[in-house]
C-alpha cells in the first residue's frame, strides 16, 4: 500500500464504524416491562367473569344461610308453636349465616389490600353494603313478595309455587348483587392498593 492509499483506507474504515454502531443499536432488545405493570395489566378490574366465578362466590353463603335458617327454625320449634315467631327466627338465621360467610370472604380479600385489620374491617362493611344494599332493599320490599305471589298464582301446588317464586327472586337478587360487585371492582373500590392508605410522597 502506498502513502497515498493509506488516508483513503483510514477514511473508509471510519465511515464503516457508525454503520456498525447503528446496526448494534437496532438489534438491542427493548427493556422488559416491570413486574408490577405486567400484573396490573393482567388483573384488570373490568375483565369478564364467568358463571363459575359467581357460583364460587355466592354458593357457600347460600348454603350456610339455608343451613342456619333450618337449624334456627328447628330450635325455635322447641320453645314455641307460634308460626310467625318460628318464621322470624328462621329468617334471622338465614341472614346471619349468609352474611357471615360473605363477611369472612370479604375480610380475607381486603386484608391483602388494607394496611391494618381495622381498615380491612371497615372496607369489608362498606363493600358489603355496596354489593348487597340495593339488592336487599329491592328484594325485601318488592321483588321477593311479588315473585312469591306470582308463583302461588301461576302454580297450582302451593309448595312448588313458593319454591318457584323463591328461585325467581334469588336469580334477580344475585343479578343485582353481581352488578354491584362489578361496579365496585371497576371503580377500584374493591382492590385499591396500599397506595390509598399510605401517605402521599412529595414529588
């Protein structure tokens, strides 16, 4: 190589170096998303829930409420023969058994979110009212009486008429409760993280 060719060779090598750097930058993999972002995107509050979810959520409470209702009614018959008193005791037993299971389930759920047990208990009460308040009011004063009367009117046998009315009322009750549950989940009230309880950090 002559002295004249040496500068041109150096210039060509210098021109190739930016191209190599550009190719290196082009194949550099993008940084992986943070674990928190992945979890947040996977657990979207607006995701659709299937029938199995609602059965798992409400069936244990329904079984417990029915069991305590029967037990309370049988115990009441040992003390009195007055039908309204027995019915009232059975009704109270059903309410206690039903909401006791739901309260425990909500408290376990909220204990993972709230900072203290006191906050978890308070959030549990708020969520129970938000989920079942409207359903209970409509069910007690409108839906269930109307469904029972309609069942007795349409079905000749009184027993099957009452059962049909109860099933219809239960379907409407759980539909309203499920809708309220979805609202609390989408609004962030149900799964609000510790950031809601922690003090704000100045930016």
